């Protein structure tokens, strides 16, 4: 093999990093390498444009095999994952029929969500009738206060059904920090409640009953490093406090399930899941556990709601597909794909089928489940893992130094940090440094959405009075959507007229840019092939009853065209210049003060136009 390798590469002499850098520097023609090609992530570290084998020399993440401590490459020796579908339960008999049907359509994990008042033996028996608990993963989510009762009912049901508890796997989603994180309500007696849940959970050896719902952080817009760092602190809080309460660390660790979100940051998400297994294994091992199996993380991943959109909702399919791919490649245990329409209506049979098939395609056609740890050895991903792990670990230590996860939650520090990250990301969306296709870039100009919105995604419905900061679950697109919905509900659609004149290439480019810009507010766009004179363009705009006239030409020609167009328009419509011409100060002297360009805050600018045109939020 060595000889074959030498022959294969004999015609290709090695190229050093210095040679690559020399070539890149020459191609940049004086532009700074750091500014042009180094990606400054929001995660707290920079990413280079290329990596080489020397970059991964000595990294711990490349030393182990799949199924070996510290489980960077997976907790098992295959990459098969469970396909999960969640169901909101109101009619237990109807949901039972639906669940039985789903098990014939590729689903291998079921998630049942129901109200605490519905927790009783009869409902659980109806729900699980005909379902073999040894053949499918069963997951239950209800009120925290009903977790102990629910576990007892499940244990009795399995016993009466003659099932072997050792062969039954699933989870009961007891999240002790739901109230402070989601509702802004302190939960000082959580150790007592979690102890009762853990004790009850011993009757279900294959069930994870303590939840680290890091997906809450992802859905609130956290950066990936925050989700990972806080998830580790969350899990460690359970280990530390429950072991102090008298439980063995192994008992606690083997009952924790990590529920992560999956954002659109494809390679970073692959790195996150691999780093999560590694760091969690190190944390559990530090307690001196006897069985290495206790260090294995069980990770359920679900596509994040933060970057889903109401407008152009089918683009959500593209987002969730790449998200599911990153989780599958990273080797998670279970994946849930959120239906594309879940943010504005109850998913229907079609959207649920598509969500299932997104995973089945990855399995049956792409064969992602047939390759163990497919990302292993990638210089880029291996470096990402270590960079992300460094930042997340520092965050984990900071939380521990301040008294642990609950102390940081109780003070509101974690919620405020995540909400600040969400605000930063929303600002990036407002300025198009972060793109949500169909929302802040290339919108469907003619789409209307007000009538299709049937649910309020962010509605808590808890009636609790917040005493500490809670996570903000408004999505990244929420402000753009509110802007566009305001236009729809106003009963009038402003007309934006493109006064295209002069240089052909520039006027076409700027009319397209301006159309995409104003289309984000749901305005009617009137584009044109071009006018011979400014006067002809203004006359056409007035005849079209335009509310906004956008002059689209070249920078050199604006000095002549802009004052003439502004004067001819005579205040009959808002006048805008597309671009940032060098003569801007001169134009401002003529009274022209509205410009749109790549540096514009799109959201802020469109809000100001809504206000000028009498469209209220």
C-alpha cells in the first residue's frame, strides 16, 4: 500500500503552506489576507480559508476510534440514527391510530406531547395500544409536575404488557430549568423534584428521564458555542447536585438526555455534536465513574425554529435538510425535522410526510447511516471541533466559577447572554450580513401571508408572572415579517418605481438590488427597461401613481441625473438614489437625503418608509 501511495503521488510534488500563502497573497493583489479571507465567526474564534494536515497534528480528536472514549467519533460503531416525529396529543385514540400508521412509514421514534391534566393510566394505555415498546423509541413530554406520575404509569403499563423493561428505550422530558429559562420563574426546589424523578426512573432502565433541553437556547438564537457551553454546564449541574443528594454519578449520567437544536451553520454544527460527546465524556469521567458507558452522551437533535420563516416557507425545507444532514454526519442518536409550515400553522399530513422523508432520503438514498463518522479526518472539521471546544469549555468554566448553571439562570445571566446574541444576529439579518433567503434577500414580491397564519409560535400560554429574564423565542425573521404583515394589513400597497437611466449595466444591477430591497416590505415594484431622459422617467412614475421613485444609474451619472429627477418630481413621491456615490454630499445640498446601498440597514430603512407612508405596525 505504501508503494502504491508513493507511485500515486510521485508526479505531484508536495506544496508547502508558505507556497500556498505566497500564491494567495499574489492573487489578493495587496488586499489584506486577514480582512478578505479569514472568517470572523460569532462563536469567538476565527476560521482560516484553508487547512492542511499539519493543522491537525497532535489533536486529541483524531486519536480514538468510533465507540471508544472520549467518543468524539461516536458512541457506537455504526451511524444509524432514529427518525423521530413529534405529535401533539389531544385525542389519545386518534393519535394512537396516527402513531401506528407512522410506524409503517419509516418512523422509529415517537414523541408524544400532552397536557399534565391528561396524565392517567387510561390515556397512556389508549395512546400505546398496539405499539410494541421494545421495537420503537417512545418519548413523552408533559408538565414537569406530572413526570413522576407519568413514569410510574409507564412502568406499570410495560409490566402489564409483558414487555422487557431492559429492551424498552425512550425518554420522559423532565426539564428542571424550564420555568426559569422559558417563563422567567425561579425553581429553587428543583433538586428535590429531580431526585423524585430520578428515583422513579429506576423502574424504566432504558429511559432517559432528565432532559438537557439545549434546543431552547438554539431556538432563542444562541450562538453554537453558547448552546454547547451552557449545555455542558446544565448537564454538570444535574450531576453535581443529584450526586450530592445521594445518587451515584453513574445513576444520574445514564438518565440524562441532551436535546440539541441544529442551526444552519452546517460544518460548525457537525463540529458541535462531535465536541459535545468529547467534552461531556471528560466531565463525567472526572467524577471517577467506574463504567465508561456512563460517559456516553445520548443526543437527540431537532432542527432549530430560529431561522424558519413564514414568507417563502418552502425555503424552510432547504434549511432543515442541511441541518438534518449535519446532525446525521455528526452521528447523533435521534433526529427530529420540524415541518416547514410549523411556525404559522399546525403541520398537516403533507408537511409531516415531507419532514419524515427528508431523513429517509439521507438514509435510503444517500446512505449516511452506512458510513461511521464520515467527517473524520477533515482538516477543517477537526480544527473546528477543537476551536469550538476551547470556547465552549471556557464558557462552561465561567458558569461553574459563578456557582453553576442554576445560579447563572436564577440571576438571568444566561438568558440575557443568549438574548443579546439573538439581537446581534437579528442586526446582522437587518443589514444582510446574515441571509434568510426569501425574507431579507430575494423575497417573493407577490406573496401574501396574513391569512395563512393560524398559530402564534411564541405564545407561552402559561399565565406565570416573570420574576427574572426569560429567553426571547422570537425568530430571526420576526421583525421583517412584522414589517411585511403591517404592509398587508394596511390595506394599501405602496408602489416603488425604478427610474432606470444611463449606463445599462449599472441601471440593471441597481434596479434589481432596489427591487429586492423594497420587496422585503411587500411593496409593489415597477421596473423599467430604461428612459432616454429624466423627464420621461419622472412623467412615467407620476402616471403610475408611484409612492417611491428610485433613481438607478451609475455613480458618475448621478451628479447630473439625481438633481434633475428630484426637481422634476417636485415632492410628488419619495425620492431615493440607489448606491453610495462619491457626489453624495453634493446631492444632499440639493435636498436629496435618501440613499440605499449594501451598507444600509434594510429593516430600519424600510420601517422609516412605512412610517412616512402611513403604514403602522
